């Protein structure tokens, strides 16, 4: 996995040490890229692989974070040829519990970007709701218990609640160390916003959400930390 499109492009196409510089050989190669990058670069890499004659290429970004990786419970979202997916499936399922064929090349990435967009909306909503309750004087554990047995329940409220002590041992209890960094999260959200623009989909929260994450990523308490550390920034904001 690499952080952005330019790095993936270089790893594949560098004339001297790129993956596509290897000898052709007798057997077709299967290239599986699990990076979360823009769909345009993904398709360019796919075309380069095709022109090289070396083999087949799929995009297969993941969801689940470091915990999912260590426990082999990742979800893989695969884009490419459906017949090739049948070869990919048993490989990625060594590392995860679920794999989905999402459509043609780039569809895995589009699915990943959409999932992250929605997850981040829920994360910010959870941070705002918990901050509202704490400021009112509510017990955060009681508030979280009500949310998680009511219509506000979501993954972030149940497992990644940003208030330390609400979910023992979770990312907030660990000082937001590790996890999905706020910088990477911001980058994927920008990809999601670009996807919305590309397909002409109305985005109500996109710009405001990205602005919040960008500002929080400059907060020393959030830099390099898990994206839910945005709670630390949100709780200090005043209207």
C-alpha cells in the first residue's frame, strides 16, 4: 500500500526498477494494488500494465485499519475484470474476512472513497454529539449507551467513541495513537469530493468536512494521530 497516486505510478512504471520493468517470462503476472489513490491514476496504471503484456491488474483497497490488518479481518473492495477477481479472492482473503467485486477497474477505489466519506460524516457527527452532551453535563457513558440503543447508533459511536473512557481500550483511550491518520483521512476525503464532482453528485457536507479535518490536522494534538482525534479540536471550538 502506498499513500498516493504518484508513488503508485512510479513503483509500476519506473524504467529501471518499476514493476513493469521486469522480464516478461512465461507466466502472466497478477498485480494487486491495495493503495487508496485517485481512480484516474489507477486506470492509467491499469493501461500501462495492459500495454506491458506482463499480466493483469486490479485495484483492491481495504477497510478495517491496523486492527483489521493485525486480526486478518479486513474488507477488500476489488475493481477490474470479474474473472480475474476469482483469482484475487483467495489471495486477499488470507488477509481479510470479506472481499467484494465492485465492478470495472477503479470501482474498488470509488467504493472505498464513498465508504470513507460516509464514515467520516458519522465520525464528525459523533464527535459533535458527544461534545454537546459533555458540555451540557451529561454522563458520556450514559449518552453513548442511549445513542447505541437508538437511531443515532453507528460504528464510530459504538466502537470508536472519541471520549476517553466510554469504550475501554479503544483509540481514544490510547491517546488516538495509531489507527487511520487524520492526514490520510483528509486525503481520501478529497478523493471522495473529486469523485462526487466527476459524477455530478451533490455533496452537502464535503467541503465543510474537509475544511474541519484540514484545520484539525494542524492542531498539535491531532497531527499524526487517528482521524477521530478531530474530537480534541471540535471540543475547543466556540460559536
